[in-house]
C-alpha cells in the first residue's frame, strides 16, 4: 500500500452509516486514488454496489473472521 492509500474501518457502523461513510470518503479522493475499507461480511455487497454507482471499482483483498477488506479505486 502506498502513502496515498489508507484503511478505513467501518466494522462498527451499521446500515446505512457504513455506506454513507464509504461514499463520503471516496468523494474526497482524486481519480485513480485508492482506499481500503474493513467491513463486516454482510456489508460488502451493499457498499460495493453503492460505490459502483459513484464510478468506483471495488476489489476484495481479504476475508477472514467475519470481516472483509476491499480496495476501492476512484
């Protein structure tokens, strides 16, 4: 991970706050910048779908013990 990337932990937030926080985080990024999000497994599909609507690409990096890390590129 480069210095322009960060990990945002959304595991303590429920719906819809995890989605709002993820979208807000990506709005403040320039095209091509990446951010990693740590999510509860049940939030991955919803957040990826909402970020895709904002023209962001999401990739699952790892999944273990009920949490998933995704990398999102604006």
